[in-house]
C-alpha cells in the first residue's frame, strides 16, 4: 500500500500530462452520454426485447468491461496503457460507425455488446495514467468526475436532438468524439508513455497481491453497489417514465440528464469542502439518503413532473458524494507498477451496471412499488464497505 499525504491545492492547476488526460476524459464522457443513456429507449424502439432483456443488453456492456478489466489491467502493466488505449479507442470508432448503418436487431445487440470490449481496453488504462499523473492526493479523480458532468451536459443535448433525426447522425456523433480522443492519444502518446513504469515481472505477482488485499475488495464491493444504483438512471427509470410520458420521454429524460450534469458541476466544490471537514460516516450516509429520496421522488413523478426535477437534485448530491470514492481508494492502495492490475481488477465494480439493469427491469416488471422500495434500500449496502476504507494510512481530507 502506498502512503499518501494529504495535499490540498487548487483543482484547476494542471500539469501538461494532466491537461491531456482531462481532455481525453471529457471527450470520452461526451461520447458516452451522447448515445448510451438512450440505449434502452433505442432497443425498445428497434427490437422486441422485454424490459429485463433490454436491461441485460445494456448491462452486458459494463459486464464485459468488468471481466475484461481483469486481463486489460495486466496487459496495461506489462505492455503499456497508451498502446491499449489506442486500440480501444479505434474499436469504439468502428463500432459506433457500424451502429449508424445497421438495422437488424441481432446485429444491433452484438454491436452494443462490443462496446463492452472497447471499454475494457480504455478504462483501466486511462485510470492508470490518471493515477500516475496525479500528485498523490487523488484529486485527478474528482476532476475526472467533473469531466463526466461536463460530458453529461453536452452528450445528452446532442443525443436528444439526434435521436429522432436518424440513426446515422445519432451514432456518428459519439464515433466523432472517440475519433478526436484517439487523435489526442496519437499526438501525445509518446509523452504519456513516459508516465509508465512497464513491469518486467510476471503478471501473477500483482494479481495475487491484489486479490489478497481486503481493502481493494472493499472498494470493489462499494463501487458495485453504487454502480448498481446509478445504472437505474440509464435503464429502468426512463422505461418507467415512458409508461407515463410516452413519446415525450426522450426529451424529458435528456433534460433531466442535463440538469443532473449542471448541478453536479455546481455542487462538486461544496462536496469537496464537506469531504475535507466531515467524517467519512456522515458523508456516506448523506449520499445514500440522497439517493433514497431521489427514488421516492421519481416514483411520485407520474403525478407531477416537477418531482422528477426534485429527484435529480437529490440524485446529483448522492452521486457527487459517492461516485469518486472507490477510484480514489484504489489510487491510494496501488503502487505504480501495479496500478494497471489494481484498476483492472477494480473494473469488477461494473458488474453493478449489469446486475442493476437486470434487477431493476425484473422488479419493474413485477411492480413499481417493489422496484422503488428495493432500490431505495439497496444503496445503503455500500456504507460498511466505504467505512472500512477509512484507515490511518489512507488520505482522509480529500477523499
């Protein structure tokens, strides 16, 4: 484990490498939010899949990424994260380009699942480079969260407009974002490669250590719960809304995502301030309660659309508090030569994005009450796991 002193400095001062990685993270998030939040609606329009089936396809993307991360993290440590990122970004461009021109339901499903393979080649490598570029306090992962929020402002706005225009325009937009990201990595890849210490040992050493690290397992478990809950925003919640708002759901849903992202940018400085002054326990509980209140408001949102926007306020607070914590913990736990392995193994958290849609779709098929009561309670499973990560040798102030 790496002991990391707490260092507090401006969120907005970046090194050259950090600027490159932050730009790439922004392009990645814009591509993601331009298409995948609409995946459940797209599959509902273009296939005959049930709600649970749609959840399985959408959730299959992060499931593939979760298990693929076990291998890709090792490859990133052994052969270099930059090389693997280039291949993953190229695959993203190809898959989104193909989705723009494919109409057969089976082919659409296969291509969507192929995005999981592309994701597993990019995510652990990107996180390894972010961790290596960071000065030690984990601040870069809060910056990454901010880029996710910024992408979530631009992406849904683009996707919402293009969704009804044509499949070509809808999918070529994220293909374009990934092409720009690939260009950035091609131009700056040489300098980014200098961040890495490519391991000359066999991959079994870091994997064995990682699998025996109870704090890493706690971080993965907590992240899985958080992702399970967050996955509802991309699948079951819009499907629930569609039953009330029909064809206007896409526009309403896009506006909710944009409000979510804008609010996240606004509340993040306050959340950082709280994280530096409030004990981990109360902070985590605040995040969980916020998610629970959000689910209740969405449930009641069929009677008053204003409640959907109230829900987004609480959802944003819960997300801003809980989402960065597992990545910051992994960053603190891993030595430089094992960051790929640790971040690769931590991709198992993305099983939450598979379990969540399947579980949510099944509960929603059962009844709205079963769905919302269960989801409002499940989020609290992350509390004991996140509290376990509060150790003397982990940074507390900026986590």
